[in-house]
C-alpha cells in the first residue's frame, strides 16, 4: 500500500484498497444524530460497510460535558488512544472513516487521529449515501472486535486554542475565526442548541456544507482552494481558527482546507457551545 494517504477516498479507491491491503485497513462507521443520540448505533446495526466497527460521537469522540465546557469536549489523548487500541488500530493501520451525515462526524474522527499523531487516515467521500447509490451492499451482521492494536501517541499533527486564548484575542485580531455553523445560527437566528444566540466577534462564516457539491461529495481541491483563499483574503492559514457549535463540524472545514492544500489552521474545540456558557464572553449578531 502506498505511504501517501489522501484525506479523501473515493468508493472505487476503497474497493481497490480492500483488494491489496485489507489487513492494514480499519474501517470505522461514525454515524450519529445530534437530536437522537442512540440513532447512530441503530443505523449502524441496520446496515454498515462490511467489517466496519462503530464509533460513537458522544462516547468515543468526546469527553463528558462539564458546567462550562462545550457540548462535545475532547477526551484526553490517552483515553482516545486506548479506544483506538480497542478498535484494533495499530501503528501502521490505515483508518478509514465514514458516516450518515455528509462527513461531519467522520471528519471529527479524521481530525482527532491527526491530533494524536496518526497520519494514515482518510474519510470516505460521499459516505453511506454514495455507497448505497452505487448499488453496493451493506451488512447488518455483527462485527467481532479485533485483537487489541498497538497504536502509540505521537507528536500531534494539529493544534488547538482554548477559550481564554480566543477571549483575549477579541478586538486584537491575531487569529481569524471561521465559524462552520449555518448562516442563520451565525446571525443569531433560530438558535435551539445553545444558551445564547449569535457568534464570536470578528468571526467569519463558512457553513461546512459549502464544502460539498450537489451529490454530497467534496468539491474538487481546486474549487475548495479558490473558495477558501477568497474567504481568507490573504490571511496566513496558520492564523486561522476553526470553530462551530461544539467542535464537530469545524473539523469538516479543517478537512476541506487539507484537501485544498491549505493545511495548518487550528481548532477551537469548545466553540460556540462553550463560549455561550460564559457571562463575560461578548456576542455579535
């Protein structure tokens, strides 16, 4: 198998990869529903790609929420590494993620793998929808847990900023925030998930669904590069901080930036759901 791993994997490429390197592939289903937390597990049980194991946003890709945290705080790196070992991930495993929601949960897993230093990771472009649209089979049979993997924590490929860093930068402008929520929530309209409506002052809006074409696949690298370059307006990508409601869909934007050849931006994991918990945090609408 090639050591050059693309962040996005087409269905045809996944089928080809299974023919030549199946023993190195760990396929993970990240399906979830923010409105019904148990729905993701149910969808997985109803049908998944053959051999895929299930990864739950709430239990595997987030820690328990605290009084002042966002809705999906990151677990410790050690906790996440331990879960990856349980899923059979080795040092040389190629982890391929997909979901039922245009990549918003698979991208979180993709980002977290880089966060713990694992570079061999991809997201299946088009996800379950494209797989089924192509007439390919899904499997409802239970998948046995593999032998424990040997993945180790390595230097992180991604950086984060915390609440205090973002708060201190309001009115300063060292960082440019990019908010991945939809335009209505960004403007402070129809807020149903968090205690305050609006956005962090100075943030720009890039709804994560804008990364996709009409078929639900990521736009070409060239198109993403053009769109993101226009949004960043000459700002170095290393000064870009991605956020959203709870640090999940922001990872979709981070994946799109990677595809566009604009890697190096940061994540504010707490995002709006953490920001809106703090009385002293200013709000723009």
